[in-house]
C-alpha cells in the first residue's frame, strides 16, 4: 500500500503530525510525555489561551525586524532551541542536523548534556551560537571536563538546569519501561556513567534510575561559585519560576535566566511557565536577560512571551518534530515558520520591531 502524500507543513503543528508517522510509540511517549497526570504539561498550553492581543493600527509595518542579540551574540530571530536529549532518537544525524537547521534559521541552539553527537561534531556543523546545558553531576570532575571541552569547541555559554534534583515521575516512560536503545548514547559522557540509562526494566524508567545515580541532589546556591570559578563562560540558570529564586540567581552571578518548568516533565502541578514570566522579569529588571520555554507552538505565542518580558523563546518538542520529519531542513522549517508567524503578528499588532513588543501589546487574563 502506498503511503499517503502529505502537503508541506504550513504551521508548526503540521511537523508534529509528520513526526508521529516516523517515530516508534515509546520514543513518541518519551518526547511528548509529562510528569504524572500531565497537569502542568497541559497548563503550559492553556496559559496561552488566556492571552489577548492589543493591535495598534496605522503604523508603518512594511518591514518587521525580528533580529536580536543575546549575551553578545547577534541572532536573526528570538526563537531558539531548548535543550533536549538524544536527538538521534528522532533522526540518524541527531544534534548535527539540529545545529545545521539552527544555523540556517540564524537561531540560538542550547545543546543538551545528553546529546547523542559529540560537542566537537556539533560545533563543526554550527554556524550560529551554541550554549551547553548541564546537570550538576555527582562526579564533579566529569562536569569540569565537559565544561572545558565546551569552551574549547567554541560554545558561548553554560546553561545549568536547576529544577531536576531528581527526575519527574513520567508515567508514560515507566509504563513503557523506557530505556535508550543500543546504538544511541550520550557520547559526551563516560559509558560507565551512562550505563543504567540503557537497562530496560518493565514498570520503570531507565532515565529516572540513571538520574538518581548520576545527578547530585545536594547542590545549593553556594556551589555555583565553583562553576563560575571553573569557567569564564556566561552562566545561565534554567528552571526558575519564582521572583525569590530569580533574585537569588542574580545574587549568585547568573548572567541570564530561563523561565521554565521543564516542559511539564518535572513537578506536576507547578505553575505554567507563562504565568511565572512577568513575576521573574519584574524581579530581575532589564540587566538580566530572561529567556522562556514551555508550551510554545507558534509565532503568536512567541510574541506573547516577548511582550511579557522574555528576550528569547526556546522551542523543545517542536524542534524534535521538525528533526524527525525532515532532519536539518525540518529543524530550520520549524524555526523559520515560528519566526515568520512572529513577524506576521508584529505587523498586525503594529509593532515593527522587537523593542515595541511590550506589555501594552497583550492582556493576560487570570484563570485556571
């Protein structure tokens, strides 16, 4: 039977449908799933339904400029790539294809510590800025070596994920007994350190077992001084949802913050990322850039997050959809579609530049 010929994607959601046709069920569940009842996963999406746009008219919008700058790097778009692990689960070229797609779109790419291609190969393929995401490993010497490699390869910042002292209870992965199959691994880390991520056990997530073994849950704010002393790269903290922690992040030397609830994959019942954004932006002021992720599926949602104070908006699952659907071209397609939709929204709201995308452009209604 001949496979149906599908029309080319006209929105980011079309890449999701293409990806679903190409991925096995357990991998699809790993990508799509959230923690426990997936309440926070759903809350991230519902939060955008409460945003109303406030268009201004009779403004010259013959050109809408999406260019921006972040930690000294010029970018063609404020839409970037959030860190997600094991891209070879979605496409044989993995993170190399993702880096190529990011470069085509002129976008930031935050590479996961659990990338399935080497930092050096990813850097060789990249034409845009790369940041490296980290978890705080129990074996600090392994973390230190990875930081040194990232600097040598030309990565421009370190992104420490701070909301995962243990892995969220992801029911889909547990039911599937999900483990990383043979032929795919976190190649930037020692195989012995990663061994438990590959051991399937019915009723348990191998990644949860591995996280309990490898990630240090005792790390505190005071430990950040060691990482700051180890590397001169800017330090970004990802997983901040409150003003209190945002202020502590700045106090302890963070150069930027990512407002994120880990895509609803950690604490089920945590606030939607969008609902936390303005609180964090107001706490740190203009001197500390605030990035955002969580539930974004298109350029209008990017616009909403920018209006509430984000300097950049990172896509997680949609990038993996594009990668699964069409490799590097799919990654570029997702980023370019979101950027085109952002420019379209800017035009129809009378905001020709990103500096004009401020809180006067939106109303965020309260609600569940």
